[in-house]
């Protein structure tokens, strides 16, 4: 595994873990607000967008692992 790939993988792992936690926290908040009768449509849309961005990062991580194993 090249140093560049290793560095990028490390950074992606940190970013993914951080974003996953942020999304989980926001989802919990949305659920609580929704139970209290608040309109959470905008927040739900934002969380869905964040999940899509997270999926892109995970796909990039997969590509890097695949490239590293074929090196």
C-alpha cells in the first residue's frame, strides 16, 4: 500500500466515523422533535443529503482499499 493511499484511507476513516456520529446524533434529535410535534422536514432532508455524501466517502474508501490490494 503506498503512503498516499494509506494517508487518504486514514483520513477517510476519521471523516466517516465523525460523519456517522453526527448523522446519528441529528437523527435522534429529529426523532425527539418530531415526537414533540415540530416540523422536521428540512432537517430530515439535510440528514438524507449528509447520508448521500457519506455514501460517496465510503465508496471512495472501498476504491482505495481495492487499489491497494491490487498494487
